C-alpha cells in the first residue's frame, strides 16, 4: 500500500490515531473470527499414500518424517530427480498423479511439511488408528500442531532433511551426482526460495539443485475477494506495509520516513501481541479462522478436484493466527533479500490469483530475472486459479509437459 508523502500528521498525532484504529480493527478481527468456534472435522479413510516410504529419523528436536519416492521402472532412464514441495495446510498425498507423471523419466520424492499431513501428530495418530481397523477419527484439532510456528524455520529444517535424503536416494538409483529439481507450490515456494538463499554457503549442495519450479509462489500476502476483502484487505495491507517498514527505512522523503516508522512502531507490536494473545489456549478455539468456502473456487477450475478437496479430511482447514502473522513477517524478510536468489527458475502464476497475488511474483521476477539466462515465466493472464497442477485437462497436462521441457533444457545446458 503506497502512502502519499503529502500526509501532514505529526508523529505523536499519528501514534494516537493509530492506537484507536488498531483497537477498532482488533475488535473487528475478533468478531469476524468467531466462526472458528463451530468446526468439526473427521477422517474415515487412510492417508492417500503413493510410492515407497523412506523414514527419516528425528533431528534437532524435530520428529521423524516420511519421504515418499517413486522411480521409473527402468532406472537407466532416470536422468534426474525431482522433489515436490506442497503448499500451506495441504499434504503431499494429494500429489500422487503428479508424482506418477514425473516418474516416467525422473525419480520423484515428496514429504509433508512440519505440522502437515503425516508430520502432524494428530493426523498421524488418526491414520494409524484407521490402519489398525478403527472407524472414523476426529481431527478437528490438527491445526494445534501450528502452536510452535512463529516463523517458517521448522519448515525449512524439514525441507533440508527431505532434500538431503532425496539426494541420498537419488544416488542409490544409479550413477551418483545426478541433478535435482525442486517443484514448489505457494507457501512451499516461499519456504524453498528462502531456504536456498540460506544455503548459499553450501556450494556442493546448491550445485545439485539444477533448477526450481515455482507454482503460484507465496511472495505476497493474500487479498480476499468480495465483501470479505472490504473488511480484511485494509487491515492486511496496513499490517504488511507496517511490517515492511518496521526497522527497515526505505528510500523515501524524510516526512514520509518519519510517518512510516511511527506507523510501524505502533502497528507491528500491537498486531503481534493481538495475534499472539488470540493464539493462546481457550481463545484460539474460538477465534482461529476456518478456510472459507470461496478458497476452493479459487484453487482450481476442476469440479472433480473441488469435490476431492471438500472430502479431503487430511487438509488442515484452520490456521493459527500466530502462524499467519509469522508468514507475513517471512514474506517481508524474503522480499528484502530476494535479489540474492540465484538458482535458475521456471515461475508460474495467475494474474488474478487472490491467494498469492501476482504482484509478489512480478516483484521477484524484476529483482532476479537477470541472474540466469534460463529463468523463465509462464503467466495465466485471465486466470484466478491458484493450484496449477490440479487444473482440469488439457491445461494440467500441458503445464506438466512445459515443466518437463524446461527441466530437459536445463539438463542439456552447459554450466
């Protein structure tokens, strides 16, 4: 959100005004979120497994996790390996058909993020009970695995473990040292991109990653459509603007710099405190928002896939407010350092996507496109759909074919 440099409020007046605004917005947020108190969710079928399961032992306080792998029937045809990284609140079990498509010529691996899928203790217990013959299991409280998530570092640690194990499995298939690609969606793209920036010092590991495919990357905060947007978007934009400027002065005139810092110094602590309090036991069961019905309409144009999503009990429907605020801070931090991203990429986004708006992808491209000649962008100009790998045919297969062609180009490129 751009603020005019002609704003004439003095910093003290701005602080008083913003304090009243934040109290009011907090009350609005509380009232809007009350729908969280009526939410029950059950699973009655086992987790949708695919491929071979490789168990990764606990590490640094993180629990054990499962890496799923799928390979071509003829290992001699395995030219490279692919690691799938899913998005927020979903799970890698959804990606079985995608994995099978890539496994025609690549070894494919996938894993569940921290607090997602079988990395979520409540969902894991429910799956074990059903496997052992129990009936329907309630998983309404699966979102509580997010209580320790104030940032994305636990997700990056799991990605690191999955990547290293994928390389180990990849080297077992045939000749060691084969290239690896990462296919990352939405929040998974943000986790992947920020992780690869942190990985820059590990030259041998970073060289194994020949390229990244970003699908609707989470490089921007959401913009809910319709009447929900009228209520939520001003708060979201103000919070994001304040977080962006919080202790990070921009190249701006002095009066605007003073205003932005005053805005940030009031807004960020208030919202951080508010979201933290609303994530406490007792309150969180009342105010944790449930994914609204409109989200499914913006995920895919496939009615069959929408039906699968509605019936999928392994998708976490709630997001703890502490986690949501942490993701916002992660987006801000990533945008401040995204010029450091140098891994070649193929980036796909929809111009009208309200879940991860296009301006985030455009800003990333503007900052990085010159870093490698193989960087490529695919835009869906009139689309608002977020999950490109789950579009209806023929768009889905055409996109998968484009991704494979880009990976083959990278394999043939001399570095």
